[in-house]
C-alpha cells in the first residue's frame, strides 16, 4: 500500500489547500481521515421495517411515485379528443350511408 505522502505532487493541492511542508500536509490528511471514519461509524442503514426489534434490512424497493406522475392527464385529454373526432366522422358517414340507402320520394314517383 502506497502512502499519500509518497510524492510532493500529492501535497501541492488537496481540496484547494496548499501546504508549506510535509507535516502540515500529513496533519490535514489524518484530520480528513478521522472525519471520514467518524462519519462511517455514525452512518445508519435505511430500513423499511417499523418494528425496532426486527432485524434491520436494507430497503431496496424503488421509491414511490407521486400520484400526479402516475396519471398522465395530457395523454387522456388527447385520447378523448381523438375519440370524439372519430365519433363525429362516423356520424357523418352514417348519415351519408342512410341517405344513399333510403330511396327518395321523387325517385318513387318516376
């Protein structure tokens, strides 16, 4: 395992800080490692279980979607308009077909 203090290039810039010498750099690295270890130690797992006595398991289920994302209202509106247009066209065609099928009175007299 290589040490982070192996070369001066590692010491020049870490997190935007410049270090005058190796000891300041080493102290800063140890401080950051200490903070990292403390955060890892205090980290809590995410549990779906509400029972505190039950063994803690990780919640790997996908997050719940909000209701407004589940319902695609614009899609429903476009679908309704499309259906209304089709029904309107069908009524026109049906009327034309009825006119063709029904003989006119003027034709009967002839």
